C-alpha cells in the first residue's frame, strides 16, 4: 500500500495523490521563489544603503535590517577595523526637534555590529552584549556621521568605539559596543 508521501513507479506520484503532484511541485517551488525574491529585494536594499558590492554575498540572505532602512542609514566605509555611515536628522528626532538619543545608539550599534560580523567571518555570528553612549551635543538638522573604530578584535569578543559628528565635524555622541562572537 502506498501513502501520500511514497512515489509510485518511476518516481510518479502515488494514486492517492491524484491531482496533487502539481500542487506538491508548486508548494516546493514557492519557497524557492519567495527566497529568490527576498534575496533580490535584499540586494537592492544593500545597494541603496551603500554597502560595498563585495559584501552583498554575505548579506544577501538577510539584508541590512528594517530599522537601518527606516533610519535612513547609508554606509560609506565597511571593514572590521573601521565602519563609517551617515544618517539624516530629519525623521529621527524626538519631540523637542533634536536627534533622538536612541537614534545615536541605533547608528552606533549598527556600525559596531556590522564591523564585528565582518571580523567574525563566514559561519560565525556577532551578538551585541553591551552598548552604551554619552551624548555631548544636540543637533536639529542635517546629517550625522558615525565613525566606528575597533578597540579590540579578539577570537570571542570585539569592542568598538563609535563617534557621531555633525556636518561641521563637532562630536555629538560617543558610544561603545561589545559583541560576542559565536
């Protein structure tokens, strides 16, 4: 007796699947099509965010993250030792009209996490375990630049310092993030 999951002679569908072989093939093809569409969308997202082409293969299955897209973060430089990105003030302000303190931290954590992930390399993962920031000056317009510099790149831990500056080069905040490498 054949069940619904046993192929018939010469790999044909079993008689109990009458009419289901096409549906089954479509069900198997659907996830592959969805995955391909997501990868295409992520590659477009990466290009729009300024992620260098040589990193697209690494990130194509994940993209850069919905929050990074919402915040308008655009990468200028990416390596484990140094990551630089910009973020607009507009759209990321708090009720007083200045850049939200959490936006500073989002930029910092984004830069530090990407740098740690690149240091971790293929088959490993970086997980943030600590982040903190000191805010030095407010900004109400323009673009903020975050510059992430490695402090420690170890086998199991990385630590990066991220300095946010305004368009005049004035320091707005300083953050530090530590990532665990798994």
